[in-house]
C-alpha cells in the first residue's frame, strides 16, 4: 500500500517536472540554446501564486487554488516574454553560448529580485485542491498530488495537441528542425521562438505554483529546477519532446524511490552520477537517436 | 587631436597609465584603507585569479565550464584542511590547493571535455553539484554546514603573512605573476592556435593543432588558478563554509568574466574588482545591489560582449592611435626544411552516411610530386574523399597510406603533422584574426615552435607567393569568400606540407583570378609537393594538375590524363549530362 502512495507521489512530482522540462525543451528547440533562467521562471510562478493568494486573502477573498492558476500562468507567460526580450531577442544572431550566459545573468537578477521583494524565507503556495486525504480501499492519497497529476496532464496534452494538430505547431516544428530553412520558406521564425518562450514561461509558472504547496517557494530554488529540466532533456535525447517528458518522470521516480530507500542527499548525488554515466556512455540520451550537433 | 603633443600620446599608449592606476589604488588603500577595505581588496585579488583561470577555460578554449566555482571551493577546503590538520602544511597549502583542483579537473576533463557545449556545461554543473553536496554532507571531513573555522594565516618558508597589508600584497603579486605569464603565452602562437581551435576546430586540426589537448591543458590550467584562488580565499577569510562551493561563486565568476572581458588579462582584474566592490559602491541600493549587478552583466552581454577591457582598449586606440606597424619583414622558409615528397595511396576506401554510399571502393595513387585533380557532380563524394584522407572522417573500409605509413585511426591533427595540409570548401578562418596571423597560426605545431614574429615573416612570404599579401593586415572576416580561400592556401603552405589537399580553391574567384591562381599553384608545387585538388572548373584544373580523376556516386569512373578524362563518355554523361563528343566546341 505504501508503494502505491509512493508511486502516486512520484507521478505527481514527475508531472510537475514534466511541465518544467516541456517548456525547457521547447525553448531549446526553438532558440537552439539553453535558457538558464528557466528554473527561476518556475520559482517566480510559485512567488506569483503565494503573492496572489495573499493579496486576495487581504481583500477578503478566499478562492480555491485552482482559480488562481490561470492568473499565475498569465503572469508567468509575461515573465517568459521578458526573458525572450532580454535573453534571446538581442542575441538571436550570436552563438548559443551568448544566450546561455545572458540567461545566467537574468537568472541572477530574478533570484535577487525575489530575495529583495519577496523575502528569503520559504513560503507555502495555496493548495489546488484542499481537504483531507482521500482513502480508496486501504490507500490514502493526498488531494494535492492527485490534482497536480490532473492539471499537469491536461496542460501537457494541450501543448501536445497544439504542436501536433495545428498549423502553428507544424510551423514551430519546422523552426525547431532548421531555423534558417523555415525562415527561407517564409515562416516568421523569430515570432515563433518568442512564442515558445511565452509558452515555456506559462508552463514553468504553472509547475512552480503546483509544486509550491508541497515543497514551498523560496527565492533560491530556481537552479535546482533548471537542473532537473536540463537533465531530463539530456537523458531523454537532446531536443526530443517525448524524451524530455519521459526523462522528467524517470528523474522524479528515481528521486522518490532513492530518497525513500537511502536519503534525499544520496538521491541527489546518485542522480548526478547517473547523469554523468549517461553522458559518457550514451550521449544521444536514453531514448532515440541523437538530434545532431545542436550546440 | 593634433594639439596633443606626441610624447604624451606615446606615454598614454604604453603600459604607464595602467601602472599609475595600480599604484594609485595601492596608495589609496594604504592611506585611507581600514582593515575592511584591505580585506575587500585582497578578496578582489583572489577573485581576479579565479576569473583569470576562467578566461583560459571559457575565453580562450571556449569551454563553457560551470565547475570553476566548485574548483575554487575545493581549493579553499584543501587549504583549510591542510593548515588545520597538518602542522607542516601551512606553507604548502597554496600549491596543494592548486594541484588538487588540477587533479580533479584532469579527471573530469579527460571524460567530459569531448562533449559539446550544452552537454559539457551540464556535465560540469553536475560535477560542481557533487562537490557542493560533499562539502555540505561529508561532515567528518568538512564540518558540514558549519564549515571549518579558525584557518590560520598563511606562512611562507616560516614567515607568517598576516592578514591585511602583507596578504594584500601577496595576493595581488600572485595575480600579477599569473597574469604576466598568461599574457605572454597568449601573445605568442599559442593564443592564435587557441583562437582557431575554439572557432574552427577542423581547421585547427588541419594544421596539426591538437585541439583536444589544447582544450584539456587550458581547462586544467584554469582549474589550477581556481584552486590557488580558493586557497588564498581560505587564508584571507579564516573560515571555509560550503558557500565557497555553491552556485553563486560560479555565477559571480562568469559575470565578472563577461563584464571584465573574456580574454584580456586586465579584464580579469577589472571584473573581479567590480564583483567584490559593487556591493560597497551600490550600497545606496541596499539589498538590491545584486540586482543591479546582474542587470549590468546582462547589459554587457548584449551591448559590449567583449567586456570592459575591450572598451578601454578601443577608447585608448581612438584617442592615441598606434602608429602603423611598419614591419613588413618577409622570410622565405630555409631551403633545408622542404620535406621529401611522398606518395599518397587510397586503397579500397568505403564510407556510407546512413544508406547513402558516399565512397565505394575508391582506389587511387598519387606519385610523389604529382598533381591530381578530382572532378565529379555535386554529391559524388569529392569532399568526403578529402575528409577521409585528412582524417576528419574515418573510412569504414580500406585505408589511406602516406608513403609506407597507414593513416588508419589516426586523429586528424597527427595526419596533418605527417605532412598533409588542406583547405576547406567554406573557408575556416577566425573572423577577428588578421590574415597574417591566420597564416602564421600554422607554425604552432612545428617543433621547435618559432616565435610569432618569425612565423609572421614567413607567413608574409606565403601570402606573397599566393598573391594576397596586400590583405595581410585585414581581418579575415572582412575578406570576400574567394580571397579567404587563398588565405587558406597560404596557411596550408605555411604548414610545409608533403601533400597539399585543396577543396575548390578557385570557387568565388573571377576567371582571371582563377587562371592566376592556377599559375601560382604550378610554380608553388615546383618544390615537390604532391597536390590533390577538387574543383568543378576543368579548365582551372587543366592549368595546374597532371591528371584527372572523376567521381560519380562515390565511385571512380575515370582516371587518366586530362584530355582523356575530358573526352571520356562516362564523364561527359555524369558531369555534363551529355555524351555526344561532337557537341564539344
């Protein structure tokens, strides 16, 4: 029974990581570079959730967490737009390392801003689905993990439909494959890249608000989330969307199980060792073929 | 500007203003500096060493390492542990700190340096996180989150270097020595070789530069400086906590490198001073000074990617322009160095990309001193053939021999050192490097390595012989494509090849220029160099080679004297899309 609870928790964590990784890999494909500020967009989503809830509570409105989520996504999308405007747009014709470095600086700005205006101490984001744990058979399941799985699942399915079924999605995939070729064919590549940033920001913010209830929100947590997405993308095969989602689930499973068996510290350390081993022996990722020389 | 007396301009162009600024800073600290100011200025020196090391890794070798901060922390822990637990250790802490960081870097570098940019960044980030985890959780050794308090002051040969003035002097002296060494090395051919290895690895290998070895050396040397900086930091602060291994150290180092400048040593000092003093100067912003600093870094990346050092240099050049360098020394290579010409044998070579057979059982022999042209329609495997010969791609079947030596499984740079030089279809030259330097770079792999000015004089000789000497002072990026190819031809000759492999050297040139190039190539190969030229223009080839080979779909369909191949019906079919010999004008 305990294993089922453990697995549900792992799945919930994995669903949130998958949101983070999805945005990361969309930007990676579109801009051809790593967005180092991605983790801080997650953190800012959590901050937005906490702040919104506090403001509404101050105004006498006690809304359930689920109502806040669209607002959080909207704000985070704007953050993504900001990242695109500062970290990508001015550097779009420079080598990928330029965006990497710029977003590192941007991440520092985000983190310091959050510390300065939000405070360094961890806070709890509102629950999406409040209430006592649900008991099914002999198993008790928290409501928040269940809600997290559902919300993240819907968001991911939505993005997937956008990518696979719509004209915008087709254009986007063309840009991801070959930006110059897509441009030559008349696709307004830069608009789509900026769109990817906005979408990535929204997804990251959603993940931040969802995770912020169980794992708290604090200004310094950005790099850890960025690293998870980065690892998921590398493990899943650079640039592969399904690979990154699967990679995120694997990381969550690995973390939950190793934490339960050994300790959280060992879970972290072994994850890094596993990553190094994969980069060494299977640099094309665990799933699928290498996308080629993207970096 | 003409009102400025010349001696003043000469003074301002030289190193004097820098020295005066440094002396003024020292005097200011000595006069008004309290112990806090002294400590801050000392910490600036440790940061400057860290950034100097990162310039080697990131600026020169182009490796986006995210482990530099953790290696700094490692050095700090090693220095602290040694001075706390080994009584003899206090005078050895700094070398030990540097060496331990180099050891870890060598281990990590051997494994992950071959990864590409983003994978390399991630792998080094993982290593950094592991070092940080160890610092926090290995409490027996590191004291856990509390760290190691009570690190004694440094002592050198029995003399204690007290914190304050003496330590400040030591730290900045160490930086000055390290910066002088780095600047000296980078002013020579090594700096040019690093530029080419960073921006065009295949081209660097084609002139015998061991790109992987160079990157590795830079990575380990940079780590040594990080470890040294960390060791100093431990002695300056007196406490070592896990913070020294954490992300903010790395981010600070990266930001300081970007603000100061990626390659100029003066940038390391500027970036580090700003990084350590910004909290003081931006104090009026209260706890928001770090936001301002991050925003400044971001602005620098966007507006001035080469950093403050470059801005300063530009301003100085504008105000007090350097006199035109008149040294146009030309030096022909000594007659004795021409290497014995050699035969090239390609034996049953095969290579496939996925399902496409790019080369299929290709066999050809170039006699010593012979010049052979290769023609063939687009996609017939011409460039693949050159890439297999020069070791950029491994052959799947068959092998290539140089004289009696097999080239199988040899890295490209060792093949180049055996005497195979080449040019590329899309000229591979660092845009910011001058034409003269680009050619001189090829002397890097010679042993003994000549000084840069000697290499430059010989480079001028080859530029003259190829016919682009008038562009010697221009940046490669400013040349039209055709002339860039000619610079590559000069660079290939600079490598003193026994076999010269040219990939469409005439493309992008006018017809007259092509005829001129063919004439020059004929003269140049008079010294006995074996030549293999790929081109589409049969007239151009006819003017500079003895024999033609025609490739089609990876197979040799004709091989013989120029006129025979030109009239061969298979060639006409494949190449001109017609087989009626009568159609020839």
